[in-house]
C-alpha cells in the first residue's frame, strides 16, 4: 500500500471517529472528554462511599458474583467493543474483596460484607485446575492461568478465610500458592504463567504478586511462599535504576511504564518491607517517591507514562496510578514523617477526587473513577474501571488512617 493510500485511510478513520463521537449514545463520553480542568474538592468519606456504591453496581451488572471490569461510555469505530457494563474481571474482583471488608470495618456496611463473600465464592468457583486464575475478562480467550492475576485473587482468598473461615478459601489459597511458587525461579522472576493480555517476560511489578505470596505464606504457615515473596522484592530492586525508575516495569511498553504499574511495584515493595521487616525494600520506595515529587504538578496532575530519565511520555493522567502512589505516600509518611510524603499523596488524591462525578445521572458513571484524565486519554479510554474505584477508596481510607494517627 502506498504512503498516499495509508494517509487516506488514516484520515478516513479519523473522520469516522469524529462523527462517531457525536452519536447520541456517546454523548456522555463527549461531555466528559470536553470537560474543563477539574477544580479542587474536599476529600471525605462521602467520596469513598460513592465509589463503593459504584463497585456494588458493577457487581450487580454481571449477575455472577464477580465485579464488572468497568463501564464503557464510548466504543471506537470498528472495535467490536460493547458499550456499558463489561463482563466480570477475576483479577481485580480478588483484591476488591479486601477493600469492601475494610470499608465495613470502618463504617458498618453489612451489604459490603455479603458482597465480598459472594466475590470470594465466585473466585473459588472459577479457579483453574493448575491452581491459577485466568487473565482477562470472563469470556476472553485463551483461558489460562496468569501469575499476576493469581496473586491479586490470592489477596481476596486470604481475607475471605480470615473473615469467614471455611475450608474452601484455605484450600483455594494453598492451590494458588503452589501455582505461584512453581512459576517462580531462584532470582525472584516468574518464568512462566505470563498473561496473554500483555507482553511476555518477567516484570518488576510482579512484586505485588510476591506480597500476596508472602502474606498467604505467613497466614497459613508456608515458609516457601514467604521466601518466594522476598525473592520477588529482590528482583524488583535489581530492576530499579539509581534514579528510582524501574526497568521491566510495564504491561507492554517497558521504555515508558505506566504510573499504574509503577504504583503496583511501589505497593509490593512497601508492604513486603513491612511484612518481612526489610527496611531496604522501603529505601527503594523512597528513591522513586523522591523522584516523583517534583513531577507532580501543584494541582496534583501526574503524567500517566514516564521514560527512564523521568520525562513524561503522555499528556494524560492515569488516575489509577495516582491513587496507588497516593496510598504508598500515606503509608510511607507513617514511617518517615520528616519527609512529608503525605503532602505528595494529598496532591495526587485531591486531583483524582476532583474528577469524580458524584451526581451524574448515568449509574455507570456516578461515583466512578475514570481510566484517564482527560477521559479520552490512552489508559482505559472512555471507560470507568473497577480497580480505579478500588484504589481510590483505599487511598481515601489510608489518608483517614494517617489523620487518626496524628490526632
């Protein structure tokens, strides 16, 4: 095909997308995409509660017990992607269980408890023969175990066992641990069990899987699992450069990782540092947070991708990543108050909160957290994601915990 023909096709595609944007079924997405820059808002439990109610609607939408991947407000031309609520998503349903039970412990929400139980039961029902859990949404092909997905579900299984007891959660957790340890090599890298929905190969952010593995090992008395988690932290630190940036740090584009996967890496390192009493893991977190500090704008905007010399590789914000990094900031402040990581977390979280629509007429949008800001940004484009809502709630609750410690 000639360069002229390729240019013509590209222009035609742009024209079709422009026309599609003004179709009535896409008006919500258009309005959100054209919205003015957000203004500062107050962060309070009302916003966390709105996100929890959105998660509940996302669960109801699947009619399975699992939580919908999210809500799609606009579908690109010829993509075949359906509008509205998407199928259930095993990976994030797993760690949403923890968030619902934590919310109940603070605000007495028995409905959240029952929903968490249904999520855990659903996860047990879809566990694969090798002990792992599938990547992608329900209905996606191929159906095969993913180490990262299995780790995130393992959080939910451990929490369900602690809250509800029962042999089914304990047994499922043991099978998941066995699968993960069978995929892990001596260097702390997962050498098989890669998800088919991202690039193959070992990744630094699997340290969050390692956190789940060590946590489950501590809970159930499995020393090999505890040690396996430690190894993943060692691997992540070997991926970290002196400037705090991580190699092998993205789903697909390791030269410009998402703040989402950077957030996963920081969470895993921080929590393994706490669980295993390894302060050197926290030092890795400090290096990255101190590198990010000057990159967060005064209004809290943080670009969604970063090159190895900390140059922005996106003009949009990955709201999920900002929430995750805010969580780590609030937790790190409790350990290093003199470094004022709380101020950094406050800026990040305030920006995300300002994008939340508390009174939108569309229940698929009301209380949700978008994939990106602007809404047309690359990450979760035109979508509201269940894990964005989960990490937003976590960040609000972490902020509350820190305020309680100060009181």
